């Protein structure tokens, strides 16, 4: 049997914690919505990035979309090794450096 004052305190604490959690969730949803709205507005107002044409990425400039680069330590055409492109890690595309992958500037 829990004494009454203690139980009231526990209930109060539970309600308090519950409302704090609810407030946090509401706040994060509100902030998320606000960020989304800001993002949409930015997207609408801003011009699409001219470098990547609004895609946010473009074909890797180093490997030209081949995912590998021909690299030779001795500039010997016989010993040319295809290496995984260090810029795109074999993804063939690299993030646009002009708009940082957002697609607009
Ligand atoms: Zn590459
Ligand atoms: Zn861009």
C-alpha cells in the first residue's frame, strides 16, 4: 500500500513527464513542419541550380560516370589499373558542389 501523498506525487510526476513528452513531440512536429514550409518556399523562390540542373548531383567529373579511373603509377600504358574512383566511390555521380546537393541555389 503506497501512502496517499506519495501516490499523488507519483501521479503528478507521471502527468508532468507525460505532458513534457507530449510538448516535445508537438514542438518537434511544429519545427519539422516549419522547416518543411521554409524548404518549400526556398525551393519555390530559388532558381534551380545551373550546375546540376536542379538534380543536386551530376555525373562524376573525375571518372566521367565510369566509376573507375585509369591510374598508373609509372605512366606506363601497359600497367594501367582501373581504380575505384575516389571522388564518387564508384557511385558514378557526385554531389553538386554548387548547391551542396539541394538542387537549387
Ligand atoms: Zn567518380
Ligand atoms: Zn547543383
